[in-house]
């Protein structure tokens, strides 16, 4: 029997991985298991660049859309 995954779950996973890869330049990013829908997708801890000491932490909820929306005047990474 073939296994299928819903398109919305697939799009959500892609969005989470994209944001996690962007944030990983500045912090440690930990996955939150998808078994419980708490609204939190990523748990992040900010690193001090010089000592790699973990400082502040924050939670991240990622919202996705099936199409890529690009602003001609704003770099998506600029929110970091």
C-alpha cells in the first residue's frame, strides 16, 4: 500500500526547514515534535558569536503559503 502525505504538511515542513536554516546562522535551532499541535514549531537559543555561549531563547511559529512571495525591496533574511 502506498503512503501519502498531505500537501499542506509538506509545505509546512519546507517552511520550517527554510526558517531553521536561516536562523541557524545566529542561534541553535531545535525542532519541536509535530505530535502535539502547540503552535510552536522551533525552539531557538541565541549564540554569542565570540564565545558561542547560549544566551536568550525564543519560540518560533512558522506560517507557510503554497506560493513563494518575494518582495523586490526586502531581503527575507533581513528580519534576522
